[in-house]
């Protein structure tokens, strides 16, 4: 039996999503830009998906642009909004805990002469809207702050930031890849101009996502060619993927509340068990303002990578943080920005739950953790500050 607790890295495709997609991988193969019946059939499917995605976030269908995933949506938003100003310089405000898919586009613009403020967060991973207020200058051309953090799950105060952005007429983007489908979202309430989402984080297929572009927001396209996606993103549409995203959005809208409550209970149960059975642990992320499926824990005296590998040997899949940075020995930039010291950050594990997880799996995971952490700690060369001490006794 295997247990998958890494849903923030990716989720399995929901069976109903797969069924919805299948016809568009064979019989219904028309190009949505063709005017014949084959084309009209897929055009209609793409348009229906656009409506479903719009509904999930409180947008108009005409404000949804399909992309090749969350990373592409972030690039279109961040580079697109900045470069649309047709200026060689300007100021961007973002946070120090963004996913690489938002952080690296900002760093790229920084190299190209734009000024970027990477705002700090507190110990819980929460950004202070007053820091945003203080950071805004006459040169600020974009604010990009994620809605929920992928590693610790903290939910940022977007509404307050949205008000500041609106007052100063600054485009406001959010990377909502980890929150869409997990918490109710209304783009109007959040006050965002741009919102990125990705299908494979909500039980849809990989390689498809969307960017919400509020009517009137200026964006320079990043992929040029045909007139697809209202001229914002050229290229023949990934019809099956888009249909999958639409179905996933529809399912999320119906299941979100009950599933969120269920996951929250399972997650809190796991945390209780870890505290009872393992001990010497700390919670990373905000204790309350958190997406319901995410639990990030530091295990004292443990090297995160060894814990991941040992749990994997027992069929349990967890992560040390972002899937994109695992494999590198660098501690997580998110935990470092939260003031966690590098050795402690290396002992942190992310458990991210999803629809197929059960109470039994949580108990099984707690059993495995008790055994594996106990064993690793008994042979750990780390002291309580996470510093390696020599295992050889001096003669
Ligand atoms: C996964 C993720 C992305 C990237 O989305 P892809 O569809 O994998 O490109 C961006 N931001 C956050 C917060 C994510 O968790």
C-alpha cells in the first residue's frame, strides 16, 4: 500500500476529469479556430471550460486566458504587466516567499533594470500590508503577492493589499495556484487584477493553467503567433487539458467546503499524532490562516532528506518543500525568510493532503514517523542546534 501526502507538488487526475477529457484526445480532435463542425465542437468545449473556471473565482469568462500551466500564467502576469508599461525601469513589489515560478520572473526583470522589493514575512509566513504600503513609490508598476504559500500553507492578507493597490492604481497579481479549489475565491473581493492558477494542483492534468486578467488591465503577450486566447496567448489550444481544467474547477466548486473541512480534520489529527508520538517538533506556517491540507513540521535532530527517503521506503510520499527545489541541498528560501535557521530548515517536512487520503492513512503515517524518526534520531550526528558533532569519541 502506498500513501500519497504530496498534493502541493501535484494531484492525481480525478476520474470524472479523465472521463471528460478522453473524447477530446480522439474523436473530438478539431482545431477550435476551424469554422467547420469539428472546430465548432472543440470551440464550444473550450468556451464551457472558460465559464467553469471563471465561476470558480468569481470572474467573467472573457477575463480567463488559458496557459500552459501555473508557471506560464505567472510569467504572463509579471512580465506581461511590467513590460506593457513600455518603460525601461520601474518598481515591482513582491514577497520573499514566492514560488520560484513568480520569484524568478521578478529576478529576470531586476536584471533587466527594474527595481524589485522582496518584502519580508513574519515567523508564521505572514506579510504585513503596512510593509506593502511603505514600499509603494511613484515608480511602483506591479504588486505580486501569492495567496497561499506552497510550503507552509499560510494565507496572505490579499484584501488589504488589494485596497492599497486600487487606491494607487497599481496592477495587483496573485499566484493563487495553491489556494484555487481549496478556499473560496472571489477576484472582486480580493481586489486583484491578475490571478494565476494551475490544473494539476486541483485534480486536473499537468501542463494547463489559466490567468485571470481583469478587464482593462494592460498585459503584453509573451507568446506571439495566432489570435487564440483573445490575443493574449498564441498557439492552438490544449483542448483536452482545458476541458480537464474546466471539469476540475466544476468539481472543486461543489466539493470545496465539505472536502476542506474533512482535510482540515485529517491534517490536525496528523499534527496531534506527531506531537504525541514523535515529539520535539514544531509547526511551520500560520497556526490558523492556512489552507486546509498543508502541514509543515520541523523534526529536531533530523535531516529532512533522510526522513523523506526513509518514509518513501515505507511507501509514504512526503516532501521537504517545493518539488522544484528538492534535490538541491539549499534550505528552503521560504523557511529562511520566516526566520528559521538553515540547519533547522533542513529538518522540515511538508505533508500535503488530498481527496484520496483516509483516517487510516494518517494513523499509518504517524506509526511510520514514530519508528523512522526514533531510529534516525538515535543515530543522528546533529545536536539540538542542528550542528553536526563528531561521532568518533576522542581517544
Ligand atoms: C505548482 C506551483 C506553481 C507552478 O505551477 P505549474 O503548473 O506546475 O507550472 C506556481 N506557484 C505555486 C504556488 C505552485 O505551487
